[in-house]
């Protein structure tokens, strides 16, 4: 159920990052390129999740007929709304929350779930993968490059922080609403 409910958010992630990139002006070409690279890195992650779901006994057809839970609907709508704004750099706050969860918690969650439910590696590899993929140098180097650029004014820092807070609440809601469609 967890994997099924996370699937759409994982698919949407690369899409809203790509949309954000398309709304970054050419004045910030390097940051636009970073968003595009990040979207490329993320766009196949759902395939690992789907394999884990099937290896846990889930049905492939359920993956394609499922719908977002109400928390996922809210998170997705917010992210696409933000990504559709001109120069949506405040999304760096949301990316920090999501990537930070992957880097700091996904592996721990995966191992805990694996231990508690006596699962095999190919049933939790999505979580374990994100522990390392979200912490590699290229992933966070892009964040640092954007945050260390001239775009991070005091006003932008406030927007980045607020977006991070909203995304954290919506992510929490997505998990709290597992199975609530």
C-alpha cells in the first residue's frame, strides 16, 4: 500500500522539476540546466518502486489503475502550481525536503520495513537506492550551486523556507492519507 501510494508522487516529481526548468528564464541558464539534469536523474525512479511493489505481491494492473490519495493530490497540485511560476526558485525548499528524506531517512525506513516484514532486498530497493542516490555529489552540488548564487536574496530565502515548510506538511499528509482516495 505504501509503494502504491508513493508511486504517483515519484512519477510527478520529475515532471514538476521539468516544468520548473521550463519556467526559469535564460538569465539563470546554469540553474535551469541544473533543474533539467535533476529531472533527468529522477524520471526513472518509479520503475524501481514498481518492481518492488510487484515483488511484494502487488498486481501490475493496480499500478496503472490506481489513483492518488488525497495527500498526494494536495502535494502534487502544490508542486505543479509552484513549478508553473516564473523563476520558481522557491521550489528549492521543496526539493530539499524531498531529497533530504531520501538521503537521511529512506534507507533507514527501507531497512526497518525489511526487518519488520521479513522482506528481501528486491522488495525495498527503492528506499535503499534513495539513501545513496539522493546523497551523491551531483545531487546536492546542484542545490548548493543554486543556493550560493546571486538569486538567494533575503526575500528568496524566506520563500524557499516557506515552500520547504509547506512541502513538509504536504508530504506528511500524503503518508497520513495512505489508502484514502
